[in-house]
């Protein structure tokens, strides 16, 4: 298991000497053609941050990552100079399930994601906390905490962090509020290895109205109190196709949904999150034009 650390320290040290893009903005990039291709695509859009999948996100079974793939990824990262690279875990993983067999499968799969991320020298792996599937929020929170304790126990000494993503709030999902995310962090045995990722679409869909100055202050204030600003490891910047409190996870291009431009302008100017990587998960069509247009708008909002 300790083999995952080979080459990571050297790769991380090399990054400090690379030319740096002017901000912390970027996008989720496809790994089609190889993991390293995501970095090349990100560099073509002047991304300072890139999020990737580490394998097919909709399949349980996948082949091991080869040494050649790891070397190619580290070489691409040195060449592109992209500062922030992190991953999003498979959508199949449900750390909150009450079913024991499904829970063990989820823990095994997420452990594999962390092992891959550590070999690549990534900062964190974003994961949805999961669903309690009718067992209740209290039970669901306990299952997620147990899963976090198990995956961190299996990966001692790893530098890669876990980033729990806030959820849109539909059905029986866990993590709709900062209070629930804060509970998970507070109860985890190795909480120093765990933080959160804030998705703006999910935040709005869950009922946080950040369109006004007062609404933004309330939401971010709750985040600071329940979670702590130092625990915010990443942002997903997405507008929302559905209205406030809908519970629907429907991403839209920046400024074209119910959120509009103003919340993004506030966030990009918020000094507390200046150094936190922020990536798009907006629709890709047409690609790469859509990402380029959304990034240009975000940079313009930040400058204004």
C-alpha cells in the first residue's frame, strides 16, 4: 500500500517552480485518451484548477492504474504547470447506505479512489456523502462517519484529503446543510483529513438564497460556524436550472440560470476563499467553447 507514495513528493515539489495562471479557476476535464489528457485540455483553457474522474464513474469494476499512466500524468502536470488538481469520486458510491454489503462495496470503491489519487499527487477526492435510503438522517450520518473512519484507517499517512460535497437536498440524501456536513467532520475519527466542497447549484437548490448580499452572508456565515472556512477545499461553480429550494441537481451555464451572475461575483471577490480552487461543472456543449465562455465570464466578474 505504501507504494502509492512513490514519485508523489518529487512531483509536488516540482510544481512550485512552474509558471502560475492568474487565478484559481478551472473546470472538470475529460480523461478520454488518458488521465494526462485532462491536464492538456485544462492548459488549453488556461485553467489553474482541474477536476477529473479517476476511472469510469458509472462502473464498479475497473482495471488498475498502471505505472506508465502515473508517469504520464506527472509529466503532464510538470509541463502544464496546473496548480490545483483534484478528483470527483464515482457517482455509484453511497457511504450512507444501511445495507451492509452495499456499504462495504462503497468503502472498498472509495478507498480505491483515494489510493489512485495519492499516486497522482492530487489534493483531494470529492464525494457525495450519500443517501440513508429511508433509514433516517441520524442513521445515515452514522453510516457516513463509519465509512470515513474506515477509509482513512486503510490509508494511513496519505496526503490526499476527502472533500464531502454539499447536496441539492432531494429525497433521502445526506449533506444538504452545512450543519449536517459539520456533524460529519466533528464525528470523524481523523477529521484533519476531511473537508468539504461547496457546489453553488446544490447550495441554491437546497434552499440557501445567495442571490442577495444578506443571503450570501447568512449562508457563508453558517458555513464558517458549522464547518470552518479552512475546511473548504474546493468549489463547484454552477448556475441552477431549477428554482430556489427545488432539491434538483440541474446545472446551468454561469449567468443563465436562477442564480444569475451576482452570487458568483461575490464569491470570487471573497478574500476568505481566494486561494481555494473553483471549477466549472456546467454543460459542456459545445465543447470546449462552453467552458471557455463560462471561464471568461467568471474572470470578468472577478475583475469588476
